[in-house]
């Protein structure tokens, strides 16, 4: 009994010393993060290893740490090393031990628990630690039996790598301890405090950080790595506020209102967390995203903050939508749309336009998308058939936001069918009071028309003063019946609808030819009408073959003489001049009347304008036969200018060319005017093409040319030529030549 009391006294004294050391250690390590591990108690098992240094036949282990649920958590709980029955002795220095090893990256700073023992014949229970350099430093020992669990506590100013409980034959290696009386050493209710000085590392990824503009709920992937106690928490941070928290799976138990580890390394060294972040509550624009992880000891590590772009607001509707040619009827199945984009502010840019076309017969194109950053136009849209269609147009931004409810609406109208036209029924032998032709068009409706007539033996059609009338019976072209001389006259009706489609007929509604026969009167006296075209500034020479070509912007003179069969001039007679502009010119045919002079002569100034075809006629009367001169062609050259910069350059440098095509009295072609840049070939004196381009809708053109293959200096004459093309009412024309000097390479 006295031995037992002495052993207890030594333990108490040692405990006091250890407590003082612990206080000093805690002060020295106040900055280090620590965590506590509970072992063999509180319904917690043991994360320890057991070993027998006697060769495995002198000692055995016994562990029972987790009573059934609901039972006293310490009832019968123990970790023991015991001597085996059978062997009689064990050599000195041999022992059995329970060992708790600090995981890599950590160290043990304190051990608290309860111990008790039954010891005989030199066997001792020793508690000790393995310092950083190795060995075994004993902080508590007992050599006598004490079966009452007693608390111990030990602190380590210098943290240690392991803690051991040994049942030891405490004699020299040449001696032995008797095993006749069984001995054992027991532990329970251990609290092992470890220091973890290293902060974990964090990384962030996921859908939210995939680049570009993001919207809606986005995933964030938080990754962590640790070298000590392991990862316990991972969190995503947006603009400085936590938006997601994940607790990783750790071996832990709540003891006394605090969480303790139940394993020496309670948490995984690497872990990933997938979290969802709702961006709908954020303002549009850039935001800062980060991630942090914490280990079980409370160390924290954060990844560098990254910037993400958020946009959850769809763009406003397109501003001022319009279509080329207006919202009226089109005869070509090609529609070009343009608009202005709303200001996106800090939100994502416009990524493209979304449109949907609906129309007759339930037609629905479905939703279509045309991509293109900051797109402000759609070109070449076509309709499935003629009719009126509704186009809804809205915008999509780079984050994928769009608002169909805010779409702009336009009407697209296509009429590619010619109107129907036919003369009113009648007899060839009866001249009606007026000429009528019915016009029908189911879509855009009749818009204009012209009635013409000619003698059956003539190829020249004469226009009648025509009106387009509409009433409850329909729409028709009406013109007074012209004074008709003897002969058979054929009539033609030309009509066009609001879309510009044209139709022409020479038939009545019953399918017969529209003609009027007038019996011949007494033969009138023959007349002769001569006419020719003269260039500006000349008075004698006439254009050959009735074709005159003049410069752009110049006037011409139409002159001639009306005579009788004997060649005598017929004075004071009314003459009619009809001018037909070439296709593509603005306006319709022009008509002028004038009277012959004292000797039957006449002259008419033709103002500047596009090319045209002229007819001069004398209607006859007063016993005189009619006469006409047709087939006069006034060809007007295109007006075009050219500038070249620089006028002096080296081989390999770029010559910049620009100019403008004039368009008096005619719209420029829809795709721009075709322009050729030509140079004068010195050997032949001919103009050879250099390049071909097109002007813009305003007639302006620009071009660039690089002289690559000239080895010496040269003077090169260049000009711009407006080429012939369909719908352009001017003859080919060229600019004033410009001369550039090209030297050798610099």
C-alpha cells in the first residue's frame, strides 16, 4: 500500500510540473492552430497502433472503447496491454505499447487522459512522447498496482511526433521479469491536442468562371489541399460575401459542446465542393469571385480573387427598325432590314438578332438567330410566297438574355405577280368614244398604266393621255380615242402594280385583237418630215444614223423641216416630239409641241439628262398627210470624276483612288454603279482595265492599287470609266485622265 501511495505522489507532482510546462507551451504557441482528438471514450474508438517488442508471445492487447448506444460512454471502456498466461518470464527492456502518431504536417502539444494498472515483479506502465529527434521521453511512470483510473495531463513545449503508453519490464536487458502474476496497463478518455501550423491551399473553377458573360444559376467548384489535419470546410465568396459553404466528411464528435476529432487526421487532405450561385440578384457587370478552405485546426487558405461578368437583363427592343425600300410593296423577294441597338451600359454586348416571320396560311418560320456582335442589320431575307407578312425582331446579348415580348414588328410585303390587263370588248369597225382597258391585281393593286396605239403597218407605238380610274366596278385605264386617219390601228395597254410589276396586252377581254379600222378618206397631200440631232455648240452637222452621243450634263438640239411632196416648206404646222427615257431613268415619257417656221423648219433644245429615244411627228390635217421621224437616239455619256493620291509614288506603294458617278435624273443601281479604273497603254494608245469596283448608293467609290512590277520610272495615265449595265440610262463615260508618276523601289 505504501508503494502505491508513493507512486500516486510522484504522479501528482509530475502533473503539477507538466501543468506549468503546458502553460508555458501554450503561451509560446498561441499563434499556432490546434485541434483536439478524443480517444477511447465518449463512444469514440481509438486511432492507435499496438505492438509487442518481445516477439509476440509475451504480451497481448485488449480494447473496448465504444459501448452500445445509450449506455454509459465510459462503462468498462479501456485500452490495455496485458502479459500473456503461459510464459513465465519476459526479458528486461521488452515492452508492449499503444502508440498515437501525429500525422505529417502536425505535432502533439498535449495529452490528457486516465490511466490505471496492475503491476508485478519489475513491470511498469510508462507514459511518454517521441521528440522530434527520436527516442522516448517519459513524463509519467508507475511500478505498483493502482486499479483506480486517475487523470493525467502532459504538455510539450516542443511539440512531439508521437505519444505512447508502454507496459515494460523495467530491468536490464540481461535480466527478466516474472509473469507468474499477470500484469496490465490501461488507458481511456484520452484528449490529444495537436498543432497544425500550415494553412491549406484553395483553388476555384466551375461554370461561373468558364469565361464570357454568365447568367442565372451557375456552378462553382471549390478545391482544397492540406498537409496537416485535413480539410473541414470549403466556401465560395462573391463580392466579399459567402455564397456557398460545404462541410467535408471528417471523423469528429461533439463533446461538451465542442467538436473534437476522432482520428489523428480527421479530414481528407484533398477535397472538392460543387456549389451553386444564383446571379439573378446581382447587378449587371463585373463581380469578384473567390474561394477559401479551412482545415480542422481552423487554418484558412484562399484562392486569388477572379473577376466574372454577369448579365441577367435582356436587351431592350431594336431602335428605329426599317427596311430598305420602305414598308410598301416589293416585287423582289429580298428584304434588307436595319436598326439601331440600345445602349447596353455595363451589361454584355449584343450578340445577334432573333427574328420570327409569320404570314398567310398559318406560315411560321419559327425563331431564327443571326449572330454577330453589335449586329444592326439583316440582309437578304426572303418570303415563302407573295403576300403580307409580319416580322418580329428582338435582340440577344452575349450572356444569352433575350426578351421576345419586347420585339419590334415590321410588315414585309411581296407582290411578284404581274397585274391582269385587257381591253373592253368592242368591234373593230366602230371607234369608241374612249379607249378602256381593265386592270386587276390581287395584292398590291394597280398603280399606273399607259394606253398606246399604232397603225397596223407601223412599228411605232404612240402614247395616249391615259388616266387610271377606280370605282365600284373595278380599276381601268382610260384615254380618249385619238383622231384616227384611214387604216387599221392596233392598241396596247401597259399596266403596273404598286410593287412595280408590269404587264402589257393588245387583246380584248374576249381574246380578240384590240384594233380599229378607219376607211380611207380622199388621199391627202404627201408631207415629208426630216429631223436630226446636233451636238451642243454645232449648227451644221447632224448625227449619223439618227444617233448622237454627247457628254454628261450637255444639251443637244433636235432640228428638222416639214415640207410637201414638192419640197416646199410647210409653215405654222404643229409638230409633236415624244421623248422616251432609257430604262432606269426617273419619270416617264416627255412630250413637247412646236410649230414649224416660215420655211417649215423647226428646232428644239433638249435639256441635260439621261439617254433617251425621240420621235418627231406631224399629225397631218388640212389635206396634208401625216409624217414622222422616229428612231432618234440621244446617248448621254455617264458623268464620272477621279482623284488619285499620291501623284508620285514608288513601286510597291499603294495608290488611293476615289471619285463619284453623277446620277442626274436616274437612281444609282441598288448594288452601286459599276466602275472600271483604266490605264492608257502607250504602245497601242488603248485604255486597258486595271480594276473594277462599285460605287456606294451615293455614287462615291474608292479603290486602292499597288504598282508591284515596275522596275523603272513611268508616267501612267489613269481614268475612271462608268460601264454599261442594265437599268443604267447613260452610255459608258470616262473621267478626265489623271497622271501619276511611279518610280523604282525605295
